[in-house]
């Protein structure tokens, strides 16, 4: 049997992309970004991940994975993911451990982003801080004095906070969830509502158009920003955070929506606006997952 390498691998499985990399000597190296294909199911994605990692490291020290969805950390099971519809009660931790013959640990992807931000010092160890990931869906993490709060295990599922009681149906089974109004899919919906030549629009294309001054795209970001503000006001009423960080794919478009979010926030609550984009890059979730493995299996 091979001796374990010194590499702690981290995987960030998002609704659209999956990022892989490893920590060695305290620095993180991103190895690959691949497409997540929700309809192919978890086993095929694991096969693709395995192929990439095995080409570089045939005996990882540990594997950590962050995944967009409801994660039972204690038992290492992905209970469900609204954006990965075939992944139900999937024993991800055991599958990773069996596949790579090394210890594995899993968590929600927003939490792995937070682990990286705590490790880098961007989320400081005092006060109550919220991290919100805006992307295919919305993820969230509550950090208190440098420690992630889990409640009974699932705290921070802000994306499924109801913001419109009779609103859009959500794959989670509820209606009017925040992520139906402030996610990439919602942005596309606002843009397409106007018809025209928007058949293949995605968030990136809409952002490019908005930056070029396209009125329809700017209007879509305005509506998106207002819904971001609605959710941030709700969370501030409930938790009174000292700081809110935004992360995830849509944070690249921060400047296109944040003033609309701020105006809506100020209309709905009296608290100080202290919201900024997390400066860490898009592979922070994978790095946080690797750090989680290093901390668990040093
Ligand atoms: Zn929902």
C-alpha cells in the first residue's frame, strides 16, 4: 500500500461548477474546475473527480468536500440539494472515503467558504458575522466569535427563508424562498421577462450587458438587488450581525446590484449597513474544504 501523500484535497461541489484542489505546505493549489451536471447524478461526478485526483495523487492524506445543499455533518450524508435534484440522502462522506481510501469530511459549501475566510483572518474572531453565498442558489453561514454556529446541524439555510408566502415554487418543496428571488436563475428570469433576444441569457451575459449600459439588464439587476436587500433586512432583524459578507458566483456583479440592495435594506430596517464582498476568490470553498480535512485529520 502507498504511504499517504501530504496533500489534503478540497472539493467544492456547486450547482453549476465543481472546483478541485489541494493544500500542501499550507498553500492551496487549484487543480481543476469542471462542470457539475446535476442530471448525471452523484456517482458519475465522483468518477470524474476521481479521475482528476488519481492522476496527481494516488494516496491523498484527506478529502474534504463542501456541497450546495442540506448536509448531515454528523453522519456525512447530503440529505438533499435543491439544485442537484438526484442527490437525495447520498452518503457522500463514505463514498469519498471509500473511493480515495482516506479519511473524508463534508459540510455545506457556504460553511467551507466561511472556514477559508476564518482561516485567512478576513472573518475576524469577534462578534456575529454572516456569510451569504449568491449563486445558483443562496447559501449562508453564521459565525460567532470565529466559530460557525450550526444549531441542531443546519443553521444558515437563508436561501429557504420565505420572503413571499404565496410566491414562486422552490425545489425544496416550499414557496417564495429567498433564493427564488435573489439567485442567478432569478436574475435571468427578470431579464427574460422583457422577451426580445434573450433566449440564451445567463448571469454572465446579463452582467456584461449591464456593464455596457443595456437598460433591460440594468433593470434585471435592480430587481435582483431589491430582493437581496429584502433578505438582508430580514436577517439583520433576526440576528443583528456586526458585518455581512457576500460571496459566490454573483458577487462578481456586486457593483451592479448593491446600491439597490442597500436602498431596500434601508427602507426595511434601521440598522447600520455593513455589507461587503468577501475578497477571497472563487476557489475559497474548495480551499475551506481542504482546511476542514487538515483540521480533522492532521
Ligand atoms: Zn426553498
